[in-house]
């Protein structure tokens, strides 16, 4: 997908995309680092913090360390888990939405933060937790509240509307405007439905700078427009270069 965005060959369509508040909880135990920009990471905390400077630069690394609390020996793994979720999903979803908008198609971004009230659920708003709401496929043990039932109905309507028309909006639903980088508006679900600006923007901005630098190093130029492809959906002329959004 990243290659297609970068060389202008992608056929852009309306996109509904997003991520959850605690995406990293299902992945940190196996990955054991706060970013997938590199395959290996030092073991000692001091070395980990130093390595962040190599990846992001001194100023941005210092900001990430402060924003997530990565330098606390007692809680750094929880902090790295939080950062990993943003690194794996948040920065990529926002980047994809911006690319789609730049290509002339709408994108709708969401951030799902609802944590199950069940006492046995300890991993927060984990990866794919929103799917139970979208498809009304909750476990009987989930401990749903009346608010959760209302949220389930609304999210099902948003996703169904989008599947039908390319626009999630419909009668009786809170208006979900198309994403633009200037406004950086996301629809949030928890279980109230609210439009919020700049979801984790201070963190995602830093990660995006590092990601874009990596992309530009891998793909120094995009396919230029030609008479054959000029004017086609997703043809050259985008100001976005990417190799792969995967590590």
C-alpha cells in the first residue's frame, strides 16, 4: 500500500480508518520495544533512551520521553506499550488519511477508547475492540451497559452507511466530517460520541517526521505524471512519497 501511495498508482477511494487507545497491549510482549522503525532494541533502559535519540533526534526523543514517561524504571514498559500502539497504528492511519485527502478523496478518522466494564478485562481499548461494536458481536461476558448498547447501534449505522455510500453520516447520528490535515478532527467513541481535534497530535507529529524521513530515504521520488496516466485516480502528482507503511 505504501508503495502505491508513493508512486501514484493507488486507486484512491473514500476511506474510513482509525485506531484504538490501547493498541499496543496485544503486541508489546512479543515486540518488546516502543517502535517498529528498527528490528532490534537495546535491553537496558539507559541504552533504550539513548537509542531513541538516534532514531528521532535529540529534541524529538526528549519530547517523546517526557510525553510517554519512558524514563521511569518502574513504568517504562507500560509507557512503551502506549507508544507502540501509536507507532504501529495511529501515525499510519493519520498519514493514510492525509494521503487520501491529498489525492482528492475523503477520509474519516476515528479513535476508539471505550474500555469494557468487565473486571476480567485488563488490556484496555485493545486492538480490534471496536469490531465488537461495529458488528454487534459482543461476548455475553462483556458486561455491556445501556450506553454501550446505544454505542453499538450508532457505530453499526456509521459503518453501514459508509459501506453503502462512502459517507458514514446519516439521520440521527452525530455529524462526522471528512478528515483534513488542517483541522485534524477525529470521531471518538467512549461510549459517548464526540468529535475531537488533534488526537495525540503532539506524539503523532514526532513519529510522522521520523516515518516520512524513512520513506523519503527509501523512495526519493515518485512516478511523475505522464500523458498515459495523468488525470487517472491516484495517478502521479501527489506530494506524498512512501515505500511501505509496514516496518
